[in-house]
């Protein structure tokens, strides 16, 4: 996820990878204080303003082993 600083970001989380036996996943960007919970096979819109530039991890706060991503905010 790459955005410019000051952008309002609307992300949609869709956890639906086959083989997961859990019913919910997290979508967290700790640096932005975001920690949402999304139902497996469901979706959730997450909106925030990218006010800090840098590279920030995105992860599943419920299952630390699950692959996340990165938020890159360009200055
Ligand atoms: Cu998870």
C-alpha cells in the first residue's frame, strides 16, 4: 500500500485465504493506532489519513504468524 502523505486512505480488508480455520482476522497498522477485526470471508473498510511518512507494518493482530504487508507513506 503506497500513498502520499496527507492522503485519506480507504482500504478494504478481505481475509479469505483457504485453509484458515479461524473465523476472524485482524487488520492492524500499529503506527497509526488502527486495529480492526474482520470476519473470515467478510470485508471491512478502513479509512484513515496518512499523516506520518515512513514505512509501517500492517499485520493481523490476532494471529502474529499471518502474513501482513506494509504501508508506505511518501513525504
Ligand atoms: Cu489472522
